[in-house]
DNA sequence: ACATCATTTCGTTATTTAACGAAGTGATTG
DNA sequence: CAATCACTTCGTTAAATAACGAAATGATGT
C-alpha cells in the first residue's frame, strides 16, 4: 500500500509528470530538465529524487553531470505499466508537446550542457 | 495535464485507495465506509468528494443515505484503466484484505446502516 | 411539527509539500 | 591548487492537505 501510494504521489505533481514525459526515449542531465521547467536547480533536484525514490527513474554520474532516465528495467508492475500508459493520457497535452519541442531545439543548439 | 494530475492526486492517499478498493463490485453508503476506515464522518465525506470530483466515483441519494459506487461507465481512459489496474497492485495487501473481510462481516450483521 | 439520523459544509489545527537561495560536495579546467 | 561547474543538501517560507468537531442540510419516523 505504501509503495503504490508513493508511486501515485510521485505522479501527482505536474512538474514531475513533465519530467517523466521528457525522459521517454531520452536521457537528460539535470540542467537540461531545469532549463525546460524553468525552476531552481534545487527544486528540480528534489523532484528528481522523488521520482527516483518512487522507482520511476535511475541516475548515472558521468563527470560533472548526472544523467537521469526512465527505469525501464524495473520489476515493479505498477511503475512499468504507468510508464507505458502516461504517454497515452498526455499525447495531446500542450504542455508536454511544448516541452518536447523545446527539448529538441535545446539539444540541437546545445542550449545547456555541452 | 490538470485532469491526470487530479486523478493521481486522488489516489495518493491511502484512505482513498482503500475506499476505491472497497467499492470494487460493491455499493456502499458513507457510514459503512466510515465504519471501516475509522475516521470522522466529515473526513470520509471529504475523501469521497475528492474521489467523485476526480471521476472515480458516482453517488446516489436514497432516503437518508448516500450510496457511492465506482464510476464504471466513465469515458475517461485513465480512470477506466486505473480502476482495473489498482486491484492487481493491491490484491495481496493486508490492509485491503482486512477491509474486505470487515466489510463482509459488516454486511452480514448489518453493522451500520439499516 | 419535532426529534433523529446520514451526510455535507465550515472553521481550525497540525502536517506535508513545493519553492527558493545559500552553503556544501565532487569532478573538471585553467 | 584555485576557480568553476553541476548537482545536492539544508533551512526557510508559503501554500496545500488531512484530520477533527460543530453547525447546517435534508429526509424519516413519531
């Protein structure tokens, strides 16, 4: 019960839902996510730790950077299914579309890291 | 986005998850739910209104009583799927099993209403 | 009509949450 | 080795949430 409630709590904030959707088929470092969300680094870090703690994300250090990606290898059924279902619910969400658009530009122009 | 976040927020409280699971294949009045959760009537009423507002429940007045049940006729894909998936995640949860046990006894003995 | 019962609404309190900036950590670069 | 960069942790503040009891609402039964 605690586990499933923690999972739903993780998804009950719009900025965290945006993060999860940004990371579909992508690996991003904290500063890229910060750029899109337009929040302070500490706030973004906190959101990422909640998503990691609940099982949605894994991180990987590489030099100065910490990269986050979806925990696609999870054994948790709820996490696995919700990661698949979320995009269906948010495919046509303007915020999510806008985030993805910005991300592509940001990547092309190397807006943030490297 | 607001809609899906509202849905996850509704499920991000253990008492509300318990309510949803109690109502699987059952219709219950507020006082029965109150009996199981062991919370004040006003608190239970608030939880029910959040679940109703987010689309999980519908209510029906009948005399003195208000009956709540799952909104199985919803058009909302997320609500529909989450109602199906939740029991899979909580099948072996002790709290949920205990609630269902108490509910059967309560119904037999007409512990609460009627 | 009146008392009672089931439920909701209101006002309050304690806890949790989201946000920030400042300070701390650890790796990289000059 | 000092400065910088990416990120996290800490401490604070404002807002949201969960809980309660008291009062309001609305139907039932006497």
